[in-house]
């Protein structure tokens, strides 16, 4: 999820974070093969740190002495923050920020001090998609159907649902229309209007090639 536009840029379905983290990193890299990893904030489980190194990291240059180095190192400009939550039972007692890569002040200024924006979209996802709600009859039993329902949900979220946090004030507002409502796709510059569900389901978009 992009912090600034709230655009959902990808989703991976798996049982554990260790399974999905490398796949997510590879998906992101395909959109910008030559660039560094994006500024990233996650919880404190650590699977994304290893996935970042495996996807973007490089072993130091071999200088001709001893064994060639094989351990991948982070590059310049990396920004990665872990938000570690400590709980006592069901009560949250502390939040610890760990800057893994980058300047501490700069990283926190860019990414904030929480992962609330991700957790909020998880809640929205469960409200929109009954297949994600545990301990209910609607909980998804088939992986194929789960992937299809989440793809539709993400498209609806990005193109048809204006978000209050993305609205902008109209330059010369009337008493009845002070705000221009925007969807994540509008905020990201992918479209110039709020789509209807009919438009979403009947439009055929020509994919743009990704330069490698």
C-alpha cells in the first residue's frame, strides 16, 4: 500500500510472513528493476528484512583475496522501519520503533510512527470481503476463489471508493460543494474521475509494458 495515495499496489496470499515477504519484494522490484527498494514500514517479525536483502542486496566486490564474499549487504538510501508492539494479554503497553536501514530521523519523518494505515486497510478489506473474515460461514475455503475475490475488492477500493483523507478543497467552493472527493486511483494519477462499478466491470484496459 502506498502511504501518500492509499493505493493498494499489490497483494500476496500465503500462510506465513516468511512465505509472502520474498514474493512481495519481487513484485515491487518488477515495477522498478533499476531502482532501490521503497521506504518500508512493517511489524517486527523480521521476514521483510531478509527479503529486502535477498531481492536488492549485493555482495561486496571481490578483491582477489580469500573466498569471494557471498553475504548480501544493503545499499545506499535504503529506508526500513520496524514497528514492534509489546502486549500484556490483549492490552497494548508499548510501541518500539526500530530503524533498520537509513537515518533515524529521516525514516520516521517519512514513514511515521505506526502501521495504522495498513491496519486500517485490513479492517476495510474484511468489511468489503467476507472471505477474509475468520470463524464465519463466508470464510474462503478455496484459494482460487479467494484470489479472485481479493482482486475484485482491490479494484473496487482503488477506483470506486472515494476516501475522506484524500479529498481536496475546491478553489471556489459553493455552499453545497466544498470538497472534491477522490479515490486512491485519482490520487495516484491513474484516472481523472471516480469510476462506477459498471464502468470497472465493463472497461478493457490495455496493459503498459514494463521496461526491463
